[in-house]
């Protein structure tokens, strides 16, 4: 790493979307790409119990806090140097925990679920003004959970620096683009430039 670049975090916690688990291909690809950076891919309690329906937000948020504390301890890093994030619901829960006071150095928000599909009035943005950490948003240009214009508009309240990367033509899940997304995350965490658009392969 050159003197002109600065790693954004010293360990990374990744949380899955509501319908997935810790072995989602994107999370696995990110862990491989950012090595040797310590990474923990977590599961929420409902997944560990074999249930499909997500827990209520207080349970999900508590799980993020517990997993963050465990990673800080196992990796031997300062809590303030931890990066957090993940896909969809997982990323949202991480951002909510950080807005509520969980220390973090950076947030990686993949396919952030700004609102339910077809319900743009049901926004999930109340906590965003409390975020001051650098944030990376990676989303498909056709994601029904939030268009690029919607995300850019509502993320403007975040006081920290915000970076957007759009996956051209992708919806909420960017099938077969996991390696490209992982490379973007790795470059951003390392302080390297990232493209604004990931073109179709």
C-alpha cells in the first residue's frame, strides 16, 4: 500500500440479506478478495435456529452488536477500526446499529433496501442522518428496493463521505457479478479509486 492510500478499517463484519445466510456468494467473494483483512461472515439468530422469517429489529441489532464485539476481540483490533455492512437487510441492520452508537470506521451497504418494492413511500432512512462514517453503496441500476436517483437523494443526509457504485442492468441480486463487486469493495476499503458504474460483462 502506498503512502497516499489509507486502509479504511482493520477488520470487516458482513451480514446477510433476509433470505440468505453467511455463505452468500457475494460475502464469500468479498472475504477472499480483501484477504488478509480479518472478516467475519455472520448469521442472524433466526437462521441459526433454522427459521426463514427474520427476527424483529431489536434482535437483529443485538446480533450485530454481539458479532461486532466478537470480531473486535478475535482480530485484536480497536472497535473504532471495524468496518461493517452486508447485503440488503444485513447492511441496513449494520447501519442502524452504527447510527445507534456502535463504533465503526466504515460501512459497506450492498443492495441497500431503501424501501419495499413498489412502496417508495415506506422509506427506511430515519437513521441515516446519524451516520458520519464513510459509506459505500453498491446497488443495481434496476433494483426495485431503490433506484439510483432515490438512493442518492436520501443518502445526502449522511454527514460522512458517500461513494456510489452502480451495477449496470442488475436488480436486487447481481447474479454472476459477485467477483466484480468484491473487487470494488476491496479497492474502496484499501483507499483506492472505484468505478461509478460496473458495466455488463
